[in-house]
């Protein structure tokens, strides 16, 4: 029992470290993004500074300011706190990535009047993304990981 508790504690500490690392990298790269002047074209990657008042792909940016603040600051903060508690009790890497990305973007919203710094844009021929940041990458990676796990999960063998 003690070994199991120690292993759970180590997993929890490792996930806490992962969350802190993702948030730190996100905030540092956003700082670099905010310092940009102009556009840097690196082939399929373009670096350009933008501010996003909405959520994923600017969804909700046209909501009234009060509704945006309530939804993207208040509701998201409550959801992230609940999810953080869940991850603490049930260590899970994909959920930890989602928590880290969520807090990274929430920090921006609280610091910059409801705006999130985005600065990465991928494009190849007719394919392209919206402008995003490291927090968005963490949220997307965690979500894709969870969906892939659901689709590849096997039912336990019948006894």
C-alpha cells in the first residue's frame, strides 16, 4: 500500500512539473511573440503577433464583453480548478496537458484585458491553421491523446 501511495505521489509530482513547464514555456514564447515587429515567414511556419478575444479559432469573440469575461475568465477558471483537482486525484498526462494549456491562456486573459497572445501560423498549400500558441498546442495534444486512447482502448476480457 505504501509503495502504491509513493508511486501515485511521484506521478502527481511529475504531472505538476509538466504543468508548470508547459505554462512557463507558453508564457515565455508569448512574451517573445508580443515583442515581434512584423511577420517572420519560415516556410510552412509563419510567426506573427495577434490578440484573440475569443476561444479556439476566435469562437465567441463577438460576445458582449461581460459575457466573454464571465465565460472565458470565470467559467474557465472554475472548470480548470475542478479539472486540476481531478488530475491530482487521478494522475493523467492528457488531462494535465489540457490543464496546463487552459491556465496558460487564462493567465493571458487575466493580464491582458481578456486577450490571449497568439503568434504561430502553419500553412502548406491550401492547408492552414488559425493563429495559435503553445497553450493551444498543449490543449490540442491532450485532447487528441484522449480521443486516440478512447478509440484504441480494449474491453477487458470476459471471465
